[in-house]
C-alpha cells in the first residue's frame, strides 16, 4: 500500500499529466462508444422494424381504390384456398398521445408478426384472443394508466415505441372498424389454387423492401464504425505517450523503491493496478461522454434514417449495458497495451541503474530504420491485401496495415524531409533549427503519428462521406427527378390519366416495366420514352457516345451496375433480352440499394417484346409552381386513393435537408477526432518543453531573444504539422479508396465512385495548423516567460 | 354441460353447439387405391369456444381448427388450418349440412362431398351412407370417466367412399369405407386423465366396433359400441373393452404404441391392431397420432386409430 501511494503521488505533483492521460483515454473511449451507441441503437431499431413493421416484409393485397378491404373479400379468398391474413391498422388517441394500432389475426398471420413467435410459441391464445384482450407495447411505454381501454398492456422489447400490437378483434373494437385495412399474402401457398384475379379484385403490393434498406444503412454504419475505431486508435497514441512519460519521469522513484527492498513483481503489480485504476476512471468517464455524444447526435441520425430510408428509429437513446461494457473493456485493453512497453522497460531496469531522467523514448537512428522497414512491409501487405485479397476481413486488414504502416513510416519520412530541407538552407541558425527539429522528432513522433492518423481519418472519412453524399444525391435525382408520381389502378386508367394531364403539364412519362430472366437471374426491364428528364439526370457510370439517342431508337440498352457486375457485362456486350431481341450494352448506371438487376430500353421495344408490361405508374414533369393545381385537378377528375399521387419534389427536398443534417454527425466526429490529436500534440510538446531548456539555453546565451526562440519553437511545430499533413493526404485518400472500393464492395457488392474534395483538405490543414499553433503556443509562452536565471542555471547545473 | 336427458335430433345436431367448449366433425376413411396400395384419409374440423355462445365479426369467441391427412404405408402428409369464427372463414351449418374451413369442405350427410388440400397433397372424395346414424353410449350420451365426465357422441360408420387422392407422385383413384364421428362436450377429460386411445374398426363381416380407453393416473376408463352390419348398436360400459399395447414406436421423443391387442370378450373379439404406417404423427398445434390400421385375429378388417396425450 505505501508503494502504491508513493507511485500515485507522482500524479499529485503532475496534475496536468494526469489530466492529459485521463482526458486522452476518456476522449478516445467516448468517440468509440459514442459511435457504437449510435450504431447499436440504429440496429436495434431496424431489428424491431424488421420484426414488427412485420407487415412490410410481406406482399399485400389492397383495395384498388384504397380504403378497407371488405370482410367478404377476405373470406372469399380464404375459401378459395388462398392463405391470406387480415390486418386492421389505425391510430388511437390516448391521453393526448397518438398511438399506432396494428391488429393482427394471430391464427392466420405469419408468426413473426407477433412477439414471442405468436400463438405457436409464447402467446397464450385464450388470453390474447379471448376475454378483455392483450396488447403489446414498447418496453417502458406508459399507456392508459386509468384502464379506459380495459386491456392488459404487455411491455415487450420487440415493439417499436408508439406502436400497439394486438389481436384484430381488439383493434376492431378500439378503432371501430370491421373491415381489414389490408391483407397479407403469405409466402407459402398450397399448390393448385385458382388464379388470384379470378377470386378477387384486390391489387397485389410488393413487400416494402427491407433488403435495400439494410444494404444502404449497413454501409453507413460500417463506415461509422471504421471511423470510431480510428478515433480510438488516435486516443491510444495519447495514452501511450502519457504513460510512457510518466514512467520515464518516475525512474528515480522506481529505483529508490527497488533499492529499499520492494520486489520487482510487487512493483509491476502496483504499476499495473495503477494503470487499471486510471483506465477504469477514464473509461467510465469516456462511456459517459460517449453517451452524451450519441444522445446529442442520435436525433439527427434518427431523423435522417427515417426520412431517407424509411427506417423507423426512435430518437431516444437507451442505455445498453453491452456497449458500455465494451467501451470500458476497450479502454482497459487500450491502457494495458499502451503501458506494456513501459512496464517491460521497468521489468528489465537494472536495480542500480542511473536514476538520471533521460529524454523519454529517445529513439536511436537504428530503431527509426527498423520502424521504417516495418512500415514499408505493412504498406506492402496492405497493397497486396487490396489487390488479391477477398472478403470483408481482408478489407479491414488492408485498412489496418495501411494506417499502421503509414504511422510507422512517418518519423523516417519526416527525418528525411528535414534532411532534404536542411541541405538547402544556409546560415547557422537555420541549420541549428533543422538539426534541433530532427533531434526533437523521436519525442514528438508518437504525437505526430496520432496527428497523422487523425488527419488521414479525417481526409478518408470526409472523402468517403462526400462520395457517399454525392452518389446518394445523384441516386435521389435519378429516382425522384419528376415533380409528381401518379399510380393508377391499371394500365388503362394510367393511360387515361396521361391523356388528361397532357395539356396541363410539361410531360407525362409512363414508368413501364416487365419482369424477365436474363442469364438465369431476375431482371426488371424498364421502357423509357425519349425525354430530357433522363438525358439530364440519369447518372451513368460508363457510357458510349450519344447513348440516349441510341436507347431511344432501340439500338442499345442500359444496365444497372448490379447487373453489369453480376453478369460481367462491359460496354458493347450483347444481352439476350427476349427471343429475337438482343441489344448491346450502351451504358451502365448506378442503382444504389437495389439488390436486383435492372435494364433500360426504349418503350416501343419493351411493348413489342414483353407482355405483360405494367404501365400503371407515371412520372409527371410540371412547373414546380403548378404542382398543387395539377394534384387538385387529378383529384377532381379521378377517384384516386390516398397515396396515389406523390409530390416527390417536396419529399426529396426534405430528404436532402435531413441527409445533410446527418452528415453533420460525421462533421462533428471529425472535429472531435482532430481535437483529440491536437491534444496529443499539446501533451507531447509540453513534455518536451520542460526538457528542452538545455538545448535552448545556449542559443539564448549566444544572443537570441526569448521571443525569437519562442517563435522558432512554434514555427518548428507548424513545419512538422505541415509535413505530417502532406503525408496524411495520400494516406487519407488511400484510406477512402479502401473504404469505398474494397470494404464497400466486399460488404455490399457495389462500389461507390470516389470523388475528391481539395477544398476540404485545405480547410482541414488550416484547422490542423490553427489547433497546432494553439498547442505549440502554450509551451512557447512558457519559454517566453522563463526567467533568464533559469536559463543561466542550465550552465551552472551539471547535467 | 352434456345432459343425459338430452335427445339428439337431426338435422339440428349436425350443426354446431357453440355453448359447449369443444366439438368436432371427424371423418376417417380406409381406402384401397387403383395402384393396389392401402391408404387412409382424415378430415377433421374442431370447434373450440373461448367463451360460450356466438358474437358478431371479429368478436366471435369461436376458434376453428382443421386437420387433414393422407397416409399410406410409406407416406404421411398432413395439413392444419386455423380460423376464427364470425368472419366466414370457417363454420358449420346444419341445414343444408356444410362444414368448412378455408377451401376444405364437408358437404351433405347421406351423400357427402369431402375435400382438403395441403402443400403436398389434396383429396376430393364422394361418400355415400349405406346405413343409419349410430348413437354411442346411452342415446348418444357417452360417459368418459367414473367422475361423470361425458359428451354427446354419434357416428355414421357406414360410408362407402370413392374419389381421388392427389399426391406428390400423381393422382390415384381410391375406394373404401368411411366413418364420421360427431362429438361435443365441455369437459372431455377428467382431471387425472391424460389422453385416450380410440379405435374405429371395420370388420370384414360387415360389423363395426368403436372403442376407446381414457388413460387415468391410476386406472383406465373404457367404453365401446358394437355395431351390427344392419346398424343395430350395442353400447358397452367401462371395463368391457380391453386395449393392451404390444409394440411401440418412438416419435419425436415420445413412445407411442403402434400395435395393440384389442379385446371385447362379450362379442368374442380378440384382435391385433397394427398401424399401417407407424409414423402417422400429426405434428400440428396440438400434436397427436392418427392413422389407418390393419386388424387380424378373431376378426379381420381395417380401421383407424387415434392416440392423444403421449
């Protein structure tokens, strides 16, 4: 215990160091666990959505004109053998709050529409179907404290907030509605059923694709995770530097403790306990900070995902012990890793080693060379992984090797660069500055590595996010280019609508498609008319000259990237579309989030070679000012059901707004990471400044003013930061390339085209210089204020 | 509650009795295919009341469950349908007689049409009653335990069957004998009874035997109805019928007797009843064993065996 207290007393005398250590580790943990918390929360929400939107995962039957399905239609379908299940859905006001009610018929519904696996497993049929009834609500939901509904409300983790899942009979009572809102068409149907159209007039509605959703959102989360991990790595550099310094400074204390009889094993144990204690403290703080970061950012994320992807996420953050535990654990492991080297040195320290403090971690030229060799090997491994490796793990190995390799190469590269600069400089002071900077390098190298990683992560992630953003906006433009979209009951009504709209609007474009199989895979073929809408907006990845003219005249077709990749199609390759119809590929377009193949050809050809062609949907181009008039005219002339006319422009505007908001999340994380790296730089510079008096004193004695010396100190730091930035740029771009072209392809099967944003780099460098100036200024001001007596003392003290 | 003084009346009692907790329309048939194979067919509609009586639409407390199966020595296909009452998905009317769940139908009593369909099978059968309805127990009041649990229970054991089975390998024309059981009650089992073994046997002589044994914690409770070829029925009270398991088959971890010795000494019956397909397990919501059997010994013939509670 006295040994422990003795060891700890160091921190009392160096509170700044303690703060650095705690804050560094806490920030690293905070970034990591904040990102994890956001991801985890979003995933939980998807899982709930996937499980409980339930109905969205199945094909549905709906009234052609909207509105409830007559009960007789339901029984007619069942009595024809079709396995359908009714759902009554609606909204309920309770104590001023609106609840969504989903009434499920548990005897016929797929089991995953109810919690606990439905009646087959966890639900008691007697209680659920009979008596007053039961209803499932989200965990922690407060509803109906006065019991006005007379229901037993059961909290369940699978239910999304604001949702009530209950028996259809209860829903019928609560909502005063007998006819089902829609029917679910079960995926497995008996063989030999009569044709659906001969039994019912209801229209089939495709499942509301959770698949596309998860692909896009997975990509987003994967990249966030990568980011969180990088932030953590940067934080570890701080911790490593601080712990190393603390050990170095306490060498006399260790020697004394050992000399008065403390066994080595005990000393190691005490030091380990110290690191653990500090890590727990910092980790706890970090988890709490991470929670705050996540809670602050999550509403933005939730808003985006809901509006953009249609994914239901409630913007509230639940405290999940799992990620808190993981955050704490990773802080512990990180601290132990950081301390390992220092502990090893303590273990090998001779009992009566000179107690004189050396500059910490003075690396010899030899170790710099070794580091450089390791760095080159790692970079080579990373390149090899990118070129020949397959699989997601390989992608991440590639990423890790790239970053570590670049970090290890940094001191060598900086030293070389300084030598190169030094060779061109004349004058004693300049040569001294270069020589002194090179001598300073080993002490700063860890902090500079952290800065490199932070800058590279910034460049990499902002490039990735920027590319993702541009790609996504392009995709939105492609999908939502028209001002209005109108869905009719059938092709005939759609033709009438188009005829009706023709004099009122700029253009009505039929959205015609047919499903077919090409090369054994399902492909949706779309027919387009020749219109500027496509020429101006459709995002083509690869194209041939005058491609839209040739599409219009039926000479070529366009395929989406998925089809091109899956069937290994290049420009000019022929595609057999139908008997007697083969067209060369004239272009490849991006189609993010769509799992199936797609092709675009002229509408004439489509109609001639495919049957049936669904043309019930139309895109309407109209002066945006007149949108509302057109909608009103349509409403007056046709009995279109709700949702048949979609004002896509306003949806798109809202989506883009929220999308931008989300990327503010990434922006905030970027700033935080850079902040952490700057903090590392500050910590290192402060450490060095206290040891640099002997180097600076002779210059002062030769007549340089303290102010000049302080300016030189700042300039040196800035020069190192600029050089580090120069190395960080290619590393960051390589990082972005690996994320977009390796990790994304391995994870999702499509590649995001990489775009570069040089203005962002300049802004980042400016930011880095600004923060580094601040970091360098503090010790420089210290130098400025050093009393001349202290500088003189350097010469009187034998060191 | 079943009432011993209640007298069955038709066509009324072909229809449902929603004030009773449980009721079934239960048809089994032993068939011979044009391909020379033996087949068995089951069609059952269960009604279960969460509360007595009937109500409108989704508020109906009645739940319906249909089971259909086709069994041969090498195959056993079954399907289940669930439905709630009140919305036209399942139900029974007495006049004209019609029982249905989804597209499965049992229509008519004397001349009956029977259809059902599963993922791997379908059947479409015509049944023609060659004899009278038979009331089990005393005037159709069938006692199930010494404590007095009872049901209303009658049968039509004289169906001649023709029709078509559709199986994965194709269609097969079949002919044979059918047996309809109608039973309703509110307390089919006494508390210490955990299941029953039920036999419906068509003897080559033209006589039929219905017998069951309810397995209690300590003793079994049995009852039987001997049905002469002309339909003259003789009920036998507890103890007259003895059923002894001879061989068992393990299915889904349960040991199920698939060969039995069945004795009714009062009629000189001492037969071995052997499952055509021991794997005739109905893995439905409430699983049980049900399948066609062969009869040999003092009498020969075919029949159906149902075993629950294993």
